[in-house]
């Protein structure tokens, strides 16, 4: 989806990198919330 909206190579690699970085941050945030809820339920 993101790749289709890209024109030149420099912007392409940067957009893909930012997209991956954003997904990693989102995944890390979700994982931390799940872990926090899991530990809260146990205690």
C-alpha cells in the first residue's frame, strides 16, 4: 500500500523504513500493555 504511493528511490526507502519503524513501535507498545495487564491480573 505504502509502496504504491512512492515516486523516487530516496523517498521510497525512507518511507518504507519509517513504516517499518512505526509498526515496530506499535508492536512494542501493544506488547508492553498486554504484559502489564497480564501481571496486573496475576497479583
